[in-house]
């Protein structure tokens, strides 16, 4: 793989951008590598500045569910831009988007648009605190909810990758209001509620934790969260930034038949533009300014380009029955991976829901962060590098989830399996 131009750009970037990147996970530190710089991306392929073409399973970390630059999205953005790129006054797209979200997501009665997943969880936490008049928040170890101060405690994703689950710059007082518990442990949550029940504003959880590999809830865990939060009058916040509009039209809450109080959304709803949203029960959402006492705002929130892009992407997913297609492709990949693991006598775990997947380089049952951390990191690094050399780009960390898009085809899945067969032979 040629890397001259990427290397040059990275050298330049490091002089003027901290670490040379605008988000830490892009730095490839966990694979002892350096990032490649992208020239263009179309469908399931990206082309870097050195002319390498890669089959992509990162999909801009989730948003690219139709693949990169689908025509419906680029056309919608072009049309919207011709009418003005930002107004700072309501526009019709915002109403359409809110109606679509309320229609698709089972628990959402009212929704507010923001500009990132981080803003969505940050605002949901503030709203839960304002609504309950309480301060404490419960989160689970390994769950990542964006870089919100009070949630950067025992966080997943880049925070994990860099071996520092806790960030400098978060006041101890903020972190003290955050109670962290191991995922899938209802007993400990019950004990925490018995002790601090009347101080807990919210419990926030990643719908399916997907920033520490891809972890599934054990039977009864999510139902237990719902029941305990209801019993103690705490707000149950479901973070569907990654899974929302990805695993089903209505996200994990549709799959699990669960009604949280508030839901954080992002990624797919923006069609690749900077978008987030949070919504839920009208009784809680009405606590937001200007109707209520909880302040929340944004110069670019509900931006017409972002709304047009997201609407176009979601409507196209519905039109082409994208979720059924993603399940087909995901099942093909899963079958192939399981056959490869059996053939090579590897007892690695493979988790998948629809188009989201993670291969764990461990035989441990995956239930929480501790089990995820048993993965063989050296084996992952060698696998990642070998895949890249064969033209397949997987997330550059053993703690990230892979994404298939509607633009992938049987051909690409089979190519990927061939690359995996070679790469697993070397680990
Ligand atoms: C579950 C989850 N919540 C929140 C976020 C934060 O979103 P953003 O990066 O758009 O701020 C992410 C991803 O980054 C995420 O995966
Ligand atoms: N799973 C990791 C993310 O989704 C975030 C990407 C980023 O922070 O750049």
C-alpha cells in the first residue's frame, strides 16, 4: 500500500492540529499506525490521497448507512443549499424531520435537533436533572456517550483506545455526580438505587453498547433498567446515537419493545452532516426553553442542509427496504466469519445485530468491559494491518463496531471474507 502522500499530510497536520487529527480515534494509535487521508468516498469504497481503494466498514463511524455520497443525499443537499445554507429561523425541513422521528421511534413524542451525538446526550442529561431536580447520573463502564464532561468517566471508544478512560479537565465535582457500574449487572444497580434512589436524576445506557466492541444485554437487563428507573422516579435515557435508524427504523427500542423516557440520536439521521437529536416523553421535553426552565440552544440546530440530507437518507432507506437488505448482508458476513473461525480452530467471539458487527479476539463470553478487555490486542493489530493491505478498512481499534452499508454487495462481502481468511491465518 502506497502511503507517501498520507505520511506527508500527517506530518503537516501534526504541526497545526493536536495529534494531527480532529478526533482521537482517527490517529490509528491503537494499531501502531498512522491515518490515511481520504480524497473521495463513494458507495462502500474510499479512495485515499495515494490512490489506494479500500472497501470501508467504518462508514464515517456510522452515518453512511446507504454508503458514501448516495445520490439522493447529494441531490437533496445541493437543492437545499441553493435556497440558503442556514437561516437561524425555523424552516419546513425541521418540522418534517421531527414528524419522521416521532413516527419512527416508538418512545419519542417530541424531539429537538442538535449538531452532534455529544450535544444530544449532554442536553438529555441536563433536561433529566432539570426535570427531576436531582444531580446524580448512573452510567455503565465502557459505554461512550460523546465527550460530555460528566459522562467521560469509564468511557469507551477513543477514551478506551488511548488507555485513559477518564479525561483530564473534568472537575472532580462533576465526576462525583456520576456513578459508574459494570454493564449487565442489575444487582449492583438495584443496590445503588436503594442507597441513592432519591438523588438519581437519570440512568443513561448505550442501547446496545458499541464503543467497547459490541455487547448485548443479558435477558432482563433492559427491562430491569426500565422498572428500577420508574420505581425511583429517575429518567431512563437510551443512547441510540449509533443504533438509532441503523438496526431498525425505530432502533433498539423497537427491537426490544422498550419505552425509555428520553432517547439520544445522531449519526444516520444526519446523512453524513453534523446532526444529533434528543426526544422522548412530551411531559419531559416540555421542560425545555422556551416553554420550560431548562436552557438548550444552537445557532445551527435544525440546519436546512443537515435536515435535507437526513430526510433524504431515511426516506431512501424506507423506499429500498434497506433494513432487510442489511440483514441479508450481515447474515452473509456472519456465516462466512463463523465458518472461517471453525476452519481455523479459533474460538473468537463474533457479535452482530443487522449491519453492526464485532469480531473479538477472545473466547470469553462478552458481557461487559472486563470480558472485552481479554481480547488479544497484538492479534487484532496484525489482523487490522493485514486487512488494510488487502484493501479492506476495518475500524482501527479492537473496541469499535463495524458497519455494513446498503452499498456493499455480496461481491464485497465475499472479498472481505477472502481477506479475513488470509489475515486470520497470520494472527
Ligand atoms: C453511543 C454514542 N453516543 C454518543 C456519541 C457521540 O456522538 P458525536 O461523536 O456525534 O458527538 C457516539 C459517537 O461518537 C456514540 O457512539
Ligand atoms: N465509536 C466511535 C465513534 O463513534 C466516535 C468517532 C469519533 O469520536 O471520532
